[in-house]
C-alpha cells in the first residue's frame, strides 16, 4: 500500500502525461477529425485553411472544458480500479484537472521539440564535425541579443543626455509677524 502523497504524485503525473498525449494526438490527427466532424454536423463546410484541432489553437475555455471532462472521467476510472481511499481520491479529484491542463500547456512545447529534432541533431553533428566552439557561439549570440535588447529599451526609455535638473525651489515666505507686531501695526494706523 502506498502513502497518500506517493499516490497523489503518481496519479498527478499520469494525468499530466495524459494531457500531453491528448494534445499531441490532437496536433497530429485532431485537425482532420475536427474538420470531418464539423463538415458532417454543419450546413457550411469548414474552410480548408482552418488548422484548429479539438485542443490545438483553441481558446482557454475550450481547453478547460476538455481538461475537466478528462479529469473527471479519469478520476472515476482511478477510483474504481484502485483501492478506494476517500481522502486520497478527494485530493486526486481536485488535482487531476490542473494536471491535465498542465499537460495541455506542455504539449505544444513537446510537439515543437519533436518537429525540430532533426534540425537540432543535424546542427550539432555539423558543429562537431567542423570543430565549432558551441559555448563561444552561444556566448556571442547572447551578447548580440543583450545589445539588441539594450537598443530596444533605449528607444522606449531614452537615457537623458543632460543631467536632470531639480525643479526650482519656491521663494521663501517672509516670516509671519507675531501677535505683538500685528498689534503694533494696528495701533500705528488706528491711533
């Protein structure tokens, strides 16, 4: 029997992996299935340029609904197929929806990495073959990026060429007369 934290962490990772898998499957096949479904259920067919899947390039609300559906169905399956522990199941049910949604968030990164793997492998092989200093090249690239950011920020917030002058201080007010001076002035003019 596993402890509740181990149970919770294991199933959270499983739900996250299922979210990643669902996004990847939708990325590679969901666009065609969505187009077929849309054309079958709507009067006007979907445009050929439309590249949305059920999850790919969809709104936050759509992804959240799918995460809730997957999370609830998955937590019911886990509750039925494993030893029922009410507290662990409650925590799992609360955590499975964010875990699936985290999988939807990580899915695009993994798809991009998978699509660009050949380019990255080829570039590394070329660098190795020609003896290119990768560390030095990266240092130079980061230096150029830093200069570009500095230049861009200069346009947004230019540094002043003249020193900033403080605003002129207001003229000091003369000392206000005391009560005795006021009385003396009143006596002088009124007699």
